[in-house]
């Protein structure tokens, strides 16, 4: 998958390292310079409104994308899976593993399973294929006082994307792919 498919405006973040942090060691409203100072390595991309880091999340290769509003303040972040699998079901297994960890932290959330075509609905062994074929999208959502947390596994042109997003409730971004 190319990088443009990974970058999503209004994104979120995964495991929070301290009670006050929204994403890893960052807080909503930090500047790019402040966010960079919290990370150990250099970003793989440093653009005007976002930073991208190549990191491991629970043992999975991911891009961590920090997004900044027009005032230069952090408003969202996202972990996007970069693993390449031979089987579409492996993406689903990874998604369910990450989802389980989020449920341990935030509770059940608000799950959503959407079928646009029910061809594979009764055959769970083919749900990975159903996702890749754009027949199935699975998501979940949680809210804290200042953050919306959302997960999603979806497909397009037989490529599957897995994302975990943390979005500041103060953000006014709309979700879109660049």
C-alpha cells in the first residue's frame, strides 16, 4: 500500500502511557516541536500538518501519524497497520487482537459491523476476503472526556487497512483520505 492510503485526517491514537497523555506521551494541543521531543526517533515524514513515525504497536508494524490543525496544534493521531500478510484473514486476526486490548482498557465500546454484500456472511473463514472485497467493514468506538477513540478494518481493491484513531473532541476535522 502506498503512504497516501494510510494518511487519514482526524485520526487517533492507541495505548496511552500516562493518565494525562492522549497519545503515547503527547497531549492535545502540543506543537510539532513538542510532539517530536516526546518520540525517541526521527519521523519518517515531517510535513506541514502531520508527522509519521514507523513504530511497533503490540508487536505489529505500524505508522503512527500525528495530525495538526491549521494553528499547528496536535488534534488527532492514528496507528495504521503496515504488516503484509498472505491471507486476508490474518488482517482480521490482527485487528481482533488489537481490539481486544482496547476493550481491556476502555470497555466494550460501540461496535459496528456493516455488510454491503452478504455473500460471505455465514462463512467466518471468508470474512477476511469479504473485507478485502469491500463487502464487510468492522469498527468500534469509545469516548473519554476529551478524546474519541475509533478502530476500523476495511478494504478497497482487495487491500485491507486496519486503523486505530484517537481524535481530540476539540478538533473540527472531517475524516478523509489524502
